C-alpha cells in the first residue's frame, strides 16, 4: 500500500466506506491472467474438457485473483482507518492494487501495523483456498474446481511473499521503513533507506528479466522488466512524496502566495494586455479586476487564440475565465488543503481573498518555486532536479495535505 496523489479510473462500488475503482490498465492484466489460465494452466492440469469450460474457469480465476488483491488492500485500508490514517479509495490497476492513504502514517508503530496486515491477509487467503481445493479434491477428485482453488492458493502465497521484500513501495519495504524509523528517529532518513532498497530490488528484477528474455522466455522477461521499472520508479516516488509532504507541513497559503499581485484592468485591450503585461512581466496568467473586484483569469494561451482571430482591440473581459467560489481561498488555509482542492478541481490559479479583497495570487509556478525552496531547506536528495519538479510530482505533495 502506498500513498498516491490521485489516480484515473472507474468507480465501481464502496466497501466499509471505501471507494473501489479500477484503472483502465486493470483490463490488460485481467485478460492476461484469464487467458493464461484458460489456455495454459487448466488444459495442462485437467485435459479433455470442453473449451468453454476452460474459458469460464479462466474468467473466474481472473476475477478471484483481483478479489484477492482487493482483499489485501482492504486489509491495509481498514487497519489504517482504525489507526486514524484515512483511506477513502482503492484502485485496482496493472500491477495489482493501491490503497490511497490520505497521509503518511504518523508513527513507526502505525507504519508497521498497516503494512504487515497486507501479507497476512494474502497468507490467510492462501490457506483458505488451499483448504477449499483439498475439499473439492476429496469430494470430486482432480477437476477444474480443485485446480482453480490450488492455483489461487499459490498466487496468494506468492503475493504475500513478494510483498514482504524489504523495499518501498512493497509492504516489506514499509515494514523496513518502520524499523529504520524506530532506530533512527527520522522518518525521512528511514524513507531514504527503504526507497534505496526498493530501487535496488527493482533494478535486480530488471536484470533478471533481461536474462530471462535472452533465454527465450520473452513474455516472462518483459514482464519482470516492467515490474522492476515500476518498483524502481515507485520507490523514488515514495521518497519524493514524503519529502514534499514534509516540505509543506504546517505551511499556510499566506506563506507562498504572491502578495499584491499585478492585475489587468477589465477594459484593457488584448493588444495592451500582451505588450504591457505578458511581455513585460513574463507571466503566463494574470488576475483581471474591475476596480478592486476580481473578475477572472486571463491566460496567455487564451489571449493568443483570441488575437489569432484578428480582433486585438476587444477588451480582455470578453475572453477571461470568470471567477467562481472554487477559485478563491483564504490566506489562513493550509497549503495541504490548497493542494487537495487544486487536485480535485484541476484549477491552475487561485485568488487569495480576505474580507472581500484580493490579497494574493497563486499559480502553478508559485507552488513549484515554494516547494523547491522548502525541499532545499530539508536537504532533498531524492532525485535529479532537471530544472524543476513536474506537475505530477508537485501534486504528490498532496500526500502531505493528505
């Protein structure tokens, strides 16, 4: 289980107040698992059945496989919620499942408890499916049902063991982080260490996959390489997310907003706005005001499109994105809350209002500069800085807000 800045997907249903969703990539692995079982495992173990029987068994196997992944993530989520670490959503995707923690655990004990319950849930399912398989074998002999249960037992056993590998973002990595945290007293230092272990595991899997590929196990090799790439990337993302979480912890909107922002009067023409504001100040957007009252946002891309149509003398008020309550925030609100709202609404700019007056202005570049400076104060060495953090990295600071 790992915190996440958000995710795309389709909402399915709710369990214990937790939204269950699937990412479109889930369809790929569901088909791979189901087809592999229908075309490979079941015909090899139980020959001489009708093809339709294999396909039905394969589909059931695929669904129960993901039900097992969901059970694993639900175990994390329920324990996390009971410990006060809020989880509102679980997403099933290409590499399994993800429970979306709203923040990092606040103690090493909570970290270990939340992480350890996942493998335990998988081992429980392995024992349960093994018992069901044995009963099916005793009752009806070797058949599709007994093989189905036996394979599910193997899968859950493998899932539990794999998740105990001691590197982020795996459960074993989170357990290791909890132990490092207890020893060092520093969550950041513990995360750095566990993330490095996770990256090393990812690289090892990529090397293993490469060897298998050249040994003509093409599918298995490519799959291991993809999993290794995912683990390595997710390990470093876990570290960046925590660093950003700490970077904005306790910070207020007033700490990062642009005070007394440059504003464009509503009657300015497009040509005037381009020359006197965008060219002069080199910003990508400006608040537009009527007197002291904010009317909306004028963005460079909108201005360019309007001017390309030939009417550069029309007032900017004709093309602005009009302000609405979702675009305003108070100076005393937390940066965490601000990022949560921005993530939920997709807003690019925010008007900071106090007693009906515009007192500040926030844009993506404002947030980026603020977070980068705060990371410098923390001594972030989580990865290369190639000219700044990406928008997705900045949104993962929502893990903190979270």
